[in-house]
């Protein structure tokens, strides 16, 4: 697979999920628990693994491929967990543990991505191509802010859904625009 195709696919899937969250009523989604979100996280994680595979081919992107790999693994784990435990949000202890793990990983991945974008991402590549630091910075900042917003007490299901729409929309648009801007 080429990088452009993977980015376009990941962006399109993310924006379709945002459309789903905006169209489906909150009550219907609440009955599913984490089930439908689990399907999205699993599919997005598998596309993230394809992204990791394409990014890891480029020697200057070794550090970046580590971040992409960690993100893909996290999304696959969240997807599998959401599908096997769809009612976890209804249990207080389970919900706290689940969101605690998500928060920690979002903050760590977001901070690591920002640091990489500000240090390594600004260095020009030997072949004169752009390094992709801006899309990485946007994705990392959105991920970090998502984790921080979850910490700040957005405990209602409606507020978490709004956060999910915002994060997935930003990521989807970033992937889509980056994919469209890449040369074939």
C-alpha cells in the first residue's frame, strides 16, 4: 500500500464515523455501549497498522513509525476491549479504569508526537521532501487535548460523545487533507 492511499482511507473512515455519531441518536448509541465505537477503533487501528507499515519503509521516519505503531496498537486494543466489554461504561470501577488507560495513552502519545514534530520533524529530509511535521503536530495536539479534556471532568456520556466527534473529525480531516496533498 502507498502512503497516500492509507491516509485517504483512514481519513474517510474517520469522517464516516463522525457522520454516524452525528446522525444516530444518543439513546440508540447508549444501548450499544462501547460496541460500535469498538468496531471503529478496531478498523482504525488496523488501518493505522497499514500506515505504520508504509511509514516504516522510510529510514528518516523510524521515530515516527514508532509513534504510529503505538497508536495503532492502542486503537486495536481499545477496539477489541470495547467489543468484548460493551457495558464497561455502566460500571463505575470499570469505566474509571478504562478511561484512565485511554487518558494516559492519549497524553503520552500526544506529548511524544508534539516533541517529535518540534524537534525531528523540522529537519529537512535528504531527498528534499517535506517531513510531514505539521500533520503530525495537529494529530498529536488533538490527541493530547482529548486526553486532557477527559481529565477535566467531562463525565457525561454526551460530553464524551462530543469530544469523540471533535477528535475524530480533526484526525479525519488531517489525514484526508494530508493524503490529498501527497503526490501520487
